[in-house]
C-alpha cells in the first residue's frame, strides 16, 4: 500500500505530467458548463449495438416468417430434477427427422417458468450448439419485467438463438402504451415473435398494439391464441401469424391466413402435424387428431404432454412441481388414443404404457 501511494504521489507531481486545468476564478464571469449524461442514459429505448460477428451473422425476421411448423419443445428431467439432456436431444432429433422447422426453447410447454435464467440460457445455448444448423432455435426470453427480458434476450442472442419469443407483461399487467414501449424495447435486439395468450397472462394484446409495432424490422410475427377471427384480422393486415391453438391450427392455416402453428401436440406426432401444415386441407386427419388434442389439454399444458411422453417411454416420468401427472383413468384413455391413431405415428419406439402412480417422481427442489 505504501509503495502504491508513493508512486501515485510521484505521478501527480512529476514534471512530465500534463498540468491539471484550474477552475476559473469567481471574478472571471465564466460559466462552468453543466454536466450532461450520455445519450444512452437519457434516450428512451436506446439499445447499444453488440459489437461482434454475431450481429453480422444474425438471422433475419424474414427467415423466421417462412416457418410453418414450430414445436414448443418439452424439457425432460433426471430424477434429481436437473435437465435430462440425452432425452432432450433425442426429442429434438425426432422433430428434425419429421420435418419440424423450428423449436421454442423454454416456453410454457418447456417449463421455462420453472427454470432459473442460468438453466434457461444454458438450454438455449445447448440447442443452438447441437441443432442450430438443422432447425431454427427460438428462445423464450420474455418476462413481465422489461429489464429482465432485455437481459435474457441479450444473453440468448449472444449464445446464438435465431429469434426470441416475447410474452406481454403478465400478472402486474400494464397500459396500452406500456405494452408498446415494452415490445419496442425488446424488438430492438433481434428477430422476435410476440406471444398473445390472455388465458395465461390475464391481459390481451389488442390489434392496435400489434399494428403499432408491426413496422419494426425485427417483428417476425405473432403467436396468437385468441382465436381464428383474430388470426384473420392480423393476416388481412399483412402480419405473419402462427396459431397457438392446436385444435384450431388446421383451419387457421388453410382458412384464416395463418402461416403455420407453434404446436404442443407436434411433440408427440410431428410427422402428422407436418402433413397438417404442408400438404393442404386435410379435415379427415384433423378430425382424427382431435381426441388426442382434447386429451392433451384436459388440464393446463404441459401436464398432459409430460404424462404422454412418459407413457411413450421417451422421457423419464419425472415432474417438477407444481405439475403432477394425469390420473390413472386418463392414462388408460391415452393408451387407447395411441392405439386408435397408430403407435407408429408417435415419437419413440417403445410400447405405450399406462404406468402406475408410484412410477412418477415429483421433484419439489430443483
């Protein structure tokens, strides 16, 4: 410490040091200039550019807008509650083999709300690293806190995700102008899909808000869960829309102007959903899938999906609380649905099982 102080004092009084400017005397009548904060501190929604090669190589919104089948991918767990990355990789690989074009990582279906942000960003990075050249990776980095959403999105793009999924601020809600300001802030960071699901957030994103932000170059489109009339309203205005309701997605795609679907059911039958989105109107296939879709959503998603994938043997029967498996009667019903549609159309290669209640592990600390 003594030597540090000595060196500092020598530098202050060195002859070679530049003279320090003296403050003007009071009688010189010169005004001292007031300090002003830098532009980034006073300009609303000012986002400093990320100076790296990642920006040059980033996916454009137009590359996201052409995707017709996106799966909201499930996150499987090990018995201690950590991610089962081996099972996860197998799930994503099966999606790619069946023609799925994109995955939502850490969405509602992937239980992003049960993850720490470290887990969340790690899973996005892992997906990009393993599958980013074969499928578009869309990270759910939305939050009801704009600051948290910005931070997570910055990290997501830094690890290579192709686009972000952003929900409107939930629980606390906000005003219409607050919605616009929130979305404008996150849109500045890269290609973005807006997610409207008022049954979960408690607040609809009205058309006027979507219209206001639709001119942003990073606005890829909207995952719309309100219904097909809303889908048509947006599509007629030239806004790219993905249906967020599996039971309506066939009609949304072929009758209401939707580009495609962001699907839960495609976790189970990706090949059949590819036909539903790519091969033209197919009301018979849509009708055939409806009992499966109704079964999946008999309780809040992802309860049904988690139960189904465990029964198919493609993930361990491990649940992070507060999710618990569907009851025995529903599990028996699922076996019958699989047999009706055909086991060969479902992911995995094991026989579908009912499973006992004791086969499921519920993890409260993770």
